[in-house]
């Protein structure tokens, strides 16, 4: 496995080389070292609103089978793999009293605890601790749920950073808009898609409509340990957040907060609500991007920086796919970062190399 190093000083650093985005070996290593140690957005409480509901899903990047359950109001995330022979336990969302494997009848409570197994009376030292379903960590912010396979870093710090900026908004009133939510297929490496998101450098050249409503000269990037924030200042006073007194950005004309959460999630807050983008790796040159939309103020939709998101996405896809083709060049190897405009990309690349170096 190649070892990649990014200089900590952006004014001296070179970008990740083109080989990083071409290598299948590196792609698989990223799933093992980065995604397995990440936190991922898994939806909201409406998916599992009632006691007795179960909701199966796969963890992004690793396809680890997981199962949300609700019992006595408590939501848990447990393994969706039977501890007997590894069968998938639940294939569809449902409401049930317990979790029973359809292969040999092993039964678990909704809390994941082993309850019963036919034909096992003669088994010694049974059940073991490993015969219960593994419970994965789970965090909730407003109604949104996040989980991790191995809890590789403190995700509460990430949530707290976002809440300091947007906690004044009525987050509990945000409602999922399925008509505005959709998936996009991008013929490029998932990390290239994130590279593009993490800098406003390209906005005047790629997004004419967006550039018309943002004040490009005041574009700002704030770095956190496992996240960063790009602040979209408005070119005018329309379509901006109405900050309460005491908010750290009170008096500023801000049209959007663009939060990136390591390694592959974007939480884009606008005066009308939230667009969540989850970047899902498929192959070394193919990515699925899920746009998940939550609205609380419909009167502000389709205006300002939060307007025309589908058009912005198509424009981004065009340039990202062009870069993917460029990564196949025998001439191009690596580039340099703009110290002013590409701090987020440099931060991302530094985190990738840090996680890939873990044992």
C-alpha cells in the first residue's frame, strides 16, 4: 500500500497524486481505514417512530448490516446478522415483538439480547456474550441519527460545532421532503467529489447563478478537527439568516452554512432548511450522491444560495467527471493548494492520510 504524506503547511503542500484516485487497492483501503472509523448519517426518527418497529440498513462505505430498533421509546442500533450462522435477520422495515432468524429460529429481543434457540439444550457454556447482537454507538441531533462501526473519533464535537451555528433554527420543525430528495450517479472517485465541494474557488467559473447571490470576496472557511465549514456570505441583504441577538454571526449577511463532516457528508443549511448530501463510494470511478432535503420554511424555497440545487449539482458533476478523466493522464501527477481558497481540501487530504496510516 502506498504511503501518502501531505505537508502540514498549506503554502508548501502538494495535493494527493493522481495515482490515489486511480488505485483500486487504495479505494478498498479507504473503506477499511476511513469509512470503518467514521460516523454516518442514517436518517431520522420518523423511520422508527413507534415501539416495535425495526429498520434494516447498510452502513455507508462498508455495507455492514445494521438494524435500528425501538422499544419503550428507546432507539438502538444493533447488528442485523444472526449470531448463529451469520444470516441476515431483517430484510424490510416492519413492526414486531422480537427479532427471529428465519434460518434456524434463533430469537432476540428488540434490545439485541439473545432469548431462545431451538435444539441447543446440550450446548455447553451457552449463550456466550457473543451470542447477543452487537450494539453499535448511536447519536441523535434534533431528529437526525448517526452511527459508527468502531467509533473512530468524537462525533459529538462535530454535532456541537454545527449546533453553535444553527441551533437557533427550529430544527425540530424540519420535515423530510421526499419530492426534493434524490440520488445522483457521478462517474468519478468519491474523494474527488468531496475535493470539489470543499472549496469555493470554482464558484465564479462553474456556478454563474450561485456566484450572483454570494459575495465571493468574503468567502470564509473554518476548520474543525473532523469537519469544516464554508460560510456563504450574501451579495446583499435578501435571503439570509435572521440571527438572534447574541449569536456569534449576528449582524452578518449569511446566505448559507456549508458544513462538511469527515469523510463524506455535507450538511448545507439555508434560511429555508437543510440539504444533506451523502457521498457513497461504489467503485474507484463511480459514486452515488444522495441529496436529502428537510424544509421548515417553504416561503423561502427556491431563492438565494439555496435555489437551483439540481443545476448546481449537474455543474459540479461535469467538472468532477472531467477531473476524473484527467487523473488518467501520464503527465499530470500532483498540484498545489491555494492557501486562501483550498484550506478545506488540504484539511481533507491531511485527514485521509492520517486515517490511512492507522494500524
